[in-house]
């Protein structure tokens, strides 16, 4: 089969009028992997089994998988687990497909610890997913990650454990795997998000560890690239996500995130990692034109270095007040990052526009405009790791303009070792 030839998914159904042949998707995708070419899934709703293929076990030729468009070609998952997974592949390009992962149909007892992901590209080169949708998952909607080989699955594989992810002692350089792009895609995990928030808001004061375990089972990411270099996410939207809407993770470098949006997520945008094990993180990534709407944290960088974020809009309008945590957070020795043209709307409850903690240092943030709905406007908060440490230092925060009165614009924490300035009045901001 040449790359110009096309094959129809309907050829693999038992009858053209029967679209619930759950095994057909595996046969269809295996044929594409064996022969290459272009596979077309016509408009319709199809019930399918989960699918996974690894070129180290069975070769995968480059191919294209094309649906009729978002909401037109819909695949519904008939069993638990990751929906579509390819490992160690090159030249896979997917377009115009909606995955309904069907998490909502399971009870907590039925789902157990199973992660239900949408699209997964592991250790892949020159691959893309575009104009596609993943909904009703409990894991990650669109995931590209680089795995390691010498640790157990639960330690190295974000498919099984989002929080643990990849062991940082054995990271492989991103030069080996690159060129993975996710474009014009949409991820939504409303049921898992609601389950997460119900657990978080319940009275669990008696057993904090048990609550932590339950919450981890409901953690979701919308669109994630972990450890990839020279890759990107563009024009994507994540909605109702219990962890990160859009995320660059671990040792991701030289990637671009362009014109993306997160709506009603715990973290709108995330970069780096949140563990204290190793001093590594995302480096030299560029984020432009990000919108964070009704997210608890507009964005966060943990252990990130030399990254640049420009033109970010953070809007807390209509958010439940207790859910609002901060505009943007830098932590865990994040350093030499620049955030410019940051616009924050409807900050409230004395929450900081920018929150520096746990050794964040030498970062430069320019807030072009910040509106505050009540009380004092806390432009920046600088917190050290502990009372004996002075490691959150040498950060500069500039506020260009705000609707708050000058006397109501404040900063807190270590103001001697960090600088906060209000451009409109030409004065430094104090407590």
C-alpha cells in the first residue's frame, strides 16, 4: 500500500449498518501500522475497544488517521484503559476524531485505580494530533511523553500515575524524541473534575492520607507534553480539568505553547514539576497568548528555568471565591523566567497576583494590568522555604496599571530581597 492509497474504516465493520463492532478499530489500525497510508473513519458514532501498539514489539509504518471532524467522527470506548496509544513510532498524524472515553459510566468500585486516557504518544518522533477532541476521561486527554526503561511501570509511566510520572534520575535527552505537535484540540473531563472537587470539599479531616489517595485517582490533565524537546501545543482548549489544563512537564525544552486556553481547571497552565527530588525542570520554552478562565491557579512554574511567557490573560470572573488561589505561582527554585504582558482580571480575597515560594529566584514579571474586586490588591507575595532560609530572592515584579487606589496596592513577604514596583505612580510597592 502506498502512502497515497486510502482505506475506509467501514470496510472493517461486519456490516455497513452496524457501527458497534468493538474489535474493528484494532484490525483497522493494525493494517495502517503494517502498511502505512491514509485511513479514513467516516462520520458516525462507533463503539471501540482500546488500542495500543509498540514498534519495538511490532513495527509501525508512518500513516495518517483522518476522521470527518470534531463531533462528526466519534469513537466511544467500550472498555477501561487508555483509548488510543502508540509507542516508539514515527510519522503518525491524526486529524478530525472525537474520543469519548466513557468514564462516567463506571462506579468508583468499577473504575478502581484504572486511568482512562484519550490519545497517547510515547517515545514518538514527528507525530501530530490536530482538530480532535477527548472527553469524559479520567487521566489525560492528549498525552505525549518520553518513558524510561529501567523503572517499574508505576514509577515511570504517567499513563498509570500522573502524580509520580517519570523518575528523574534516568531521564533521556529530548533530542532522541521530538517533533510531537498537538494542534486545535479540545479536552474535557467534567465528571472526573466534579468527583475530584466533591472529594476535596467533603469533610475528610479525620484521614488526610486516605483523602490524598482518593484525589490522586481523579487527577486529570487536558493536554500534556512530558520530556519532549522541539515540540508544541497550539490553539488547544482544556475545560473542567482537575489538575493541569495545559502542561509542559519534567525536562521539556525548546517547546512552544501558542494561543491555548484553560477553562475551570485547578491549574490553567503548568510547567516543570512539583517534586523536591532533583533540580531539573522545563527550560527555554515559550508560551504566547494563553488564556486562563475561572481556573483556581492561573498558572504555575515549578523547577523551570529560562522560560518565557508573553501575553497571558487570567480571568477570575464568577469563580467561587474559595477556589481562587493566585494569579501565577513560581516555586521550587524556578529561576530566570520572564513573564511579560500578564493581564489579571477580578482578583479578590487578598489573593496574590504573583506568588513566589520555595526558592523561586531571579524571575522577572510584568503585569500590564490587574483589576481587583475587593480589599487590597496583593501584587506579589514572597515566601521562603522555611524560617531559616532566605532563598526566595532577587525576583522583580512590575505592575503597570490597576484600577485600585495607590494606597490599596501592596506586596508581602520578604520585600528587602525582592522588588515590587508600580509603574503608574513610579513608586516601589510596600506592605
